C-alpha cells in the first residue's frame, strides 16, 4: 500500500475513533489492542500492531474516564506507537516510549475540548427551550466534530511531521498552561463522581460506599480487587432481593387462593 494512502487511512482511523467515542457507539471502544490491530493491517504488519496494542492494553487496565474525568488516551498512543515502529523499524519499547507522551498530550487536549464543548452544551440547551430541534441536532454534530479534533490533531501532526513535532509541542507549551490543565483534569473526576452520586441511591447503600473508600484510600487495595468485592456485594444484594420478591409473590398467591376458597363457600 502506498505511504500516502497509509497516512490518510491512519488519520481517518483517528477521526473514526473520535466519532465512535463521541457518539457513544463504542464499536472499537478505542481499546489499544483493537486499534493496534487496525493500524497493523493498514501498515502491513499485523504482528507489530498486536504486540504494541496488547502491551498498551495491559497498561490501560483499570483506567476509565468515569464521570467526565480526563485520562491518557491509550488509543492515540497505540496509533503513534505502531506507526513509528513499522515506519522506522523502532523496537516495541521505543515505540511505546514515543506513543505515551502523545497520549498524555491528548489528555491536555481533552480538558480543552470539554471546555469548548461546554459552550455548545449551553447553546444546545437554549435551542431546546426554543424548540428548535433541527438546529439543536446540528449543534450536537458540531460538538462531535470538535471532539474528533482531539484525535485528529495529534495523529495528523505525527503522521505529517514525525516525532520531533511532538517533542517541540511539549517543549513550547508553558509550564503554567500544563499545570493548569493538570489541575483541571484532577478536579474533573471529583465533579463527575459527585454528579454520579447525586443520581445513585447513596443513602440506601452508604455502608458499601464507605467500605469502598476505606479499601481504596487507606488499605490501598487495587481497583480490580475492589471491583471484585463490589461484584460480590452486588450479587448478594440481588440474591436477597430476589428471595424477598419470590416470598412476596408466594404470599400474594396464597392470599388470592384463600379469597377464592371463601368465594366458593
């Protein structure tokens, strides 16, 4: 496949990642192992794509953008790593070392994009109140396009100019900008969790919430261990509620039969 066509397909894959993530389709899920496979197919070396994608998939386990939080974009890091490894013949370690900073740079872009889309969200809300639904749909797709830029910009820069442009961008950005974006990115998880707790039955399951906090904050239990304990608690609650529901149904059925016997008499 010609190099120019490969470059175009790589940028289109980045654009699709933004579309897939922004619209909520989650067909590829931006999982590194899937993205690495696709880049490997485009670049003509599937094994390298799977190795780098699988490695970054393991690195990303337990990392999730919950409640609007900003996290390193391992899908972007995978594209850059596989692209550099196949195009230059770099080792897996070198390719990952180059790809991860781009993923971190995308984290900073994520905060900026969310700030920009916040204005579109208010615009869309105003159109909703004015019952201008067609224009509201247009604003929605505009936000998706802006979201896609988070993936297109870093990938296009790497594809067109190579790794030096990434190092240059990281060097030119003032420290106060990156520090501010880092602080904002650290605040977003707290805001997101607060929003989630508002719509969850916290009072009913407060004991489990406090137990999870102690496990994570004081006992330093890994997130996977906490998730397994949460799954066990969920199953136990489901089992108790199911048994309670079955008992109530049996009591109801017994009451109906007793009423039928009285009617026959």
